[in-house]
C-alpha cells in the first residue's frame, strides 16, 4: 500500500513549499495480451481492438496478435 505524507506547510506568501523531492515513478508490468497471454511490458506495443461479435467487447492485444485479428474482422478502437 502507498505511503502517506503530510501536506507541505505554506510559506509566507501563501504558496506551498515542497518538503521532499518527488519519488521515482516506475511502470508496472501487469498487462497481458487477451488472446495469447503474453506479458505486455512498459515498452511493448499494445493495441486495443473491438470484437466483430459485440461492439461492447474490447481487447488489449500484443503486436503479433493484432496483425492476426485485423484479418478476422476485429477493428481498432478509435
């Protein structure tokens, strides 16, 4: 779980003063291709496509699966 920090105290002119430098931000590798299950890392190409059977069903797929599904009637999300 995240850490909580108190709000910075206001300076004489009413502006907030930062008390600490911002923390480094790292991407989380939690996405997976909906078709083949491959991990989609922070720098991996990922595509969102709409199912031809149901317009409400959108999938996140890897670059390889994207090439395959476009030929099967799936369309890119716009």
